[in-house]
């Protein structure tokens, strides 16, 4: 019923509008002006609206900056993030004046050079000097930005070496949750294969690979130490996901069939960030940032940054995933099973 | 009289339906493309309601969407379906086929002095294949599981596996078939445009006497011809993966409780193939819009376009560079960082010819004598959106900065302003400007003025705040921002965006009304309403086959002799011979 009423209202509106337009067009014809001819008054009105719009547009932008400025991401919590933010600020410093100046020129010219029947436009088809000038200047500015940007990019993407003594974590994505895997005391991740996925073995970890025996898995939240490089390995089980850690200025896609990498050095613990943001509930967030299905919008994991000691303590408390022979973790009972039994146990999981 | 009517009846089918006349085909593309655009726009309104008021019930949605919106709340997977189709329709159906299909068809023969396209039959075929493609895309709304829902870029494996999302079943199959036909249609059209421009120019119409619209259409057609086949290949491989058990794009996948028998493929391969089209596609949309703007800005400023040759050079440069930048969509896919560096370099190069274009537009306005037709307003609007959206591209194109804003609302804001708004503004400007040529009647200027101001206010109101969402880390394609406390502050921003979206959509009602009202009731158009130089205004107002009743006029000068010193009028049509000792800028 409501829909019908809306429909009727729309139809009546269209009819009314047609009548109004018709009357106005006839009125103009009576005055001896074709209704489509742009009159002096039209030109004046539109030209005057130009600066009005520009002021409104700038005011809207300033209002947004004031109203929402505090909602933006807080200062970067990683070493490279600070550098990236510096590049971002430099880029803004270049972009904003260009934006403001070109807009002022555009709307000023649009206002100033409105039609006047007593004036003729300037015949100014080209000027090589000007054109070379405004090809060369953007080229120069961009060259600087490119070189500056690439130096940061190369530094950010540089692989870590053993000397950096990184914490290694595998971030494993699937519809619609994350799992973080720590390699355990041997420092090596066990092999995994999608064909072994089943039951709770959601990563398809291979129990025949000794490296996997002390691997630790965590969900919902993972912990990293402050001021130590973290080497992330990303994998996906089903579709492409993207591990986005905005507070650290870090992002990498998780692609089924391959392992992708990213590393950064966290510089602020969660506690420190709570002080900085003034939000006692603040925590770092890992988000999925590549469309992955219906619950894409709800696929996250919390990240906690703590001191090195707290990290070691936390890690020691985590249980290893496989309770199988050869397990070096004190948290698990040592059992004496054969390879076959282990596999059986896994497949029954 | 009755004789004419009889004749008319006989020809109805061939005049309005299976027409091979480029002017009729242009109108067919305009109406079909715009209808698709209308659907795409209304879709965005529906998902904007969900984003602005997450989880709130709008009973009206249930009344026409049924189980897509139980209790008036759009479901999460249908939200993604609408986002996907909105993108597909706007990018391909409205701003590729709608824009190029309308104006390349209308203007290439008329502005070059040709009787018709090189192949009228191929031109007709192009439209009808496009029409079928539209029908299939629309039909996919009604199949089980809903339409494609993997985003308009349809990255596998999400798009390859029906288990991953309901839309990747029948809906995705139809999407692929529709796009394959669409590509065929674009290729038929593109070859025709190129051949016509190169071979059917009238006497005296040298390449450097062509209006910038034609230069833009020519380069656009070349881009499409080179890049669309690559998308076709990508789509065919995806069809193979989906239906015939290959694994070009699939490897190591466990889904819906079982490991799939796929091995060795790479989704990244698809991304490379897709963006090899996908990036030139941006310029397939932008270049015609910029070409139209060049024409309108010069005509309405009563002033030659500044730096005609630099404008041609920048079109060619943008077209060329657009093939070397696709990797900037893939900085965080795990691609070799060295490649990322190369793509950053090439991407930022695009800013140079773009900057040249902007400065040339500004200089054209300088000391002009500007007449404010509605078309001119939208052309000025385009210059503004092109600057606003283009500048944020410098951030996204820089790989180091892209890491943190990639796939956030910053990207959504950027490309909607630089490509969506610029493309749409160019198309609307073109409609206001060439409506008299298309329908022989004039559009209402008052409605046009109101349409422009409401549209630009609504459009910036929608897309500018998105930059702030992006800088706050809000990912795109989220059904709601309610699940993470870090986005709690975004509620008001999202609501504001939705309100502006309602305003912008409502404003398009004025345009739709204006088009249909003027088509039937508008005042009859004079032959050259904007006192323009180009050839299309020398044809009779009533459309005839062959465009000119007698000989095709000969061209003697470039198209931008506005306000030339020594001339009595402030324009000199291209058909006027050069006076003794007069210099031609174009030759």
C-alpha cells in the first residue's frame, strides 16, 4: 500500500514538473527569448555560484578535518610505519597546495571570465614556454617523490636475515578466521598440506615432520614483542584474504597456493598505545582486507604487543598443537606412539 | 502524408531496431547504457542504506527484494552481490559501452565528415551483442544463489568456487558469459571506430585538424582493442577452472570440508591478466570524458583549446603509459618488490600528462568569454573532480604508501572521484551539449543548472568523506563497520555519506525527467545552437541517412578558431576557407 502511494506521488510529481517546465518555457518564448538561450542573467547567476561553491567545498573539507581528524589512525606503531607516515605527510604537503591553487584558479576564472557581449575572448592557442614549464615542473616534483618513495619501499620490503633475530609467525587465513602459528623452540615451522586438513587440524599440519611437533597455534589474539623484528609468513586455505594491520602500516595478501611475507618492528606496546590514544580499551587489530565471502566484514584477530619478557612468558604458556612423540614441550605429556598411530590420531581429530 | 506514414511503418523495424545508422545506434547505446547505469545507481543506494544504518529495517526493501532483505535488512552475501554488480555495471555498461558507444558512434562520422561508420552492419552487431550482454547480466539477478558476488574484479578462487560464496554458482557463470559477449561487442565497435577515423575523414580533415573528441575516441578504441582480448582470455580460463576441472588459478585449496583436486595454479596470474585490461579500462572511461570536456570548454569559453598539440600528446602519452602500470593494483599481493618499484615509477609518470591536461584547461578558461550552458557546468565539474581524484592517485600509486591504504575506503573515494565522477560528468556534459544533435530538440537549461549543483554537492558529499574512512583504516566491501571497536567513530560519517547519496540520486531524477521531457516536448533545436566550429553542426537537424544532403563539406581549418582576431564572429566553422595569408593552427 505504501509502495503504491509512493508510486502515485512520483507520477503526480512528474506531471506537475512537466506542467511547470512547459509554462516557464512558454513564458520565455513570449518574452522573445528562446527558452534554451543562455541569457545574461543565467551567466551571471552561474558565474556567481562558482566562488560560492568553492568556499563551501573548502569549508566542507576543513569541517571534516576538524570533526574527524581525531578518528584517523594514531601514530604508527612500527619502525617503518613512522617513515611511511613521513612520506605520507610530505606527499600531502605537495598535494594540498596544488589542490587549493588549481581549484582557486579554476573557480576564479570561471567567475571572472563570464560572458560579456562587449568583450572578445583572448585568442591564445598555445605557448611552448608555458607548456614546457608545466610539463617539467610536475616531472621534477614526481621524480623526487618517486625516489623518496622507492627508497622507503625497498627498505620496508627488505627480507630479514638470521642476524636480525626475528620472531617468526605464520598467519593462516580461512573463511572466516585467522590462526597464528609460532614455530616453537626449534624455530622451524612444520610442513603443512591442505590434504591433511581435517577436524581440529585446520592448518593441515604434517605430523610426520618433526618440525611441526612443537609448533604452537593461537586464535583470536596473538602476541608479539616490542622492538624486535617480526617476520610474518602468510598463507590461505581457501580464497584470497589480506592481512591488514593498519596501526603498523602493514598489509599483505594471503594467497592459496603460495606463501607471502612481510616484516616489521613494532615500537609501541599495547599499553603504551593506550596511553597515547587515551583509550584504555585500545588494542591492535588484524583485519581481513580482501573480499573473501559473506562474513568478510567480521574476520579479525587482536594483536598484543608486549615487552620481550612478557612475550617469552606468554609464549611458554601456550600449548603445542600436537601431542605426539618427540614433543619437547614440558606442557605436554610424552607418549610413545608409532608413526602410524600418530597419523591415526591426527586423522581422527 | 499517408504515403510517408506508410513508408514509416514499413521501415520501423529497420529504423529503430535493426538500424545500421550510426546516429540511431548512438541513441540505442545511450538509452541502454543509461538504463543500466540507473540500475547500478539504485543498487548503490540500497547498499548505502545498509552502510549508513547497519542492521536497521527498511520494510520497502523486503517488498521488492524478498529474501535478499528479510525483515527489511539486506543480507551480507546480497550486499556483496549488489556491490559487485554496481561496480560491473558502472564501469563496463555505463561508462564504457554507454559513454563510448554513445559519443564515438554519434561524433566520429559527424565530426569527421563521413556518411556513416566504416561498417554499419558491424556497428549494429556491436549494439545487439551489447544488448544481449545486458540482458544476461540482468538475468543473473534472478538465478539461484544470486548474481556474482566476488567484487567487480572477480578474483578467483572466490569467483571460481560456488562453495566460497553463493553468487559464485550460476550467477558467476552468467556474469562470465555476459562479459564475454560484452568484450566481443566492444571489439566490434572499437575496430569500426579506428577504421572510420583513419580512413573516412573528409577532404581537408587531416589528423591535426580533428577535434580532440575524435583523438580521445581513437586512442580509447585502440586501448580497448589491445586490452579487452586479455580479459577475454582471463575469463575463458576462469570458465575452464569453474566448469572443466582445470586449475589455472587454483592451488592447494580446502573448502567446505574437503581438499580440492587442484594444483599448481595461481590466483595472481588472474590478477595480472585482469589488471592488464583493468587499468587501461580506467582510461577507456576517462579519455572520452576528457575529449568531450575539451570540446565543450573551448566552445563555451569562445576560445581555442590551449595547447592543442600538447593535448593530443597527453592523450597518446596517457594511453601508452596506461599499459605499463597495472601492477599498482597488486603491490601487496606478494609480487616481487622490485616489480612494485617499477610499477610505482610508471604509475607516477601518468601524473605528468594529466597535469598538462589540467593546466591546459585552466589556461583555456583564462580570458575566455564563458557561456554557462549546463554542459559547460559539468565540464568545469569534471576538471574539479579530475584534479581532486587525480591528486590522491599520487598517494595510491606510491607503493610504500599504498601498503596502508590499499583496499581501504581511501581507494573507493579516489577512484569514484577520478574515474566515476569524471566519467559520468563527461558523459552528462556530452548529453547536454549534443542532445540537439541526437534528438533535434533542446534540453531545459533551468533543470540542467539545478541538476549540476545538486549533483556536484551530492557527489563530493558522498566521496570526499571516504578518504577519511580510509585513513582511519576502514576496509572496503565491509557489510557493516560494527564488528570492530576501532570503527565505532565511523557511524556518523557513514550516515552522512548515505544522506548525500540520497541527494545525489534524487538529483539524477531531474536529469532523467529532462531527457525524456525534452525528447518529446523540448523546443526545436536550431542547426548550430552553441555556435560551434565542428562539422556535426553543419548537418540538418532532422536525421538523414548519409548525414549531409548534398556533398560532404570540405574542411579548411582546425576546429578551434574561436574569437580569432580579424574575424567578425567569435567562431569560424571548419568549413570556412582560410583567408588570404591566414594561418591555420592545426595544419
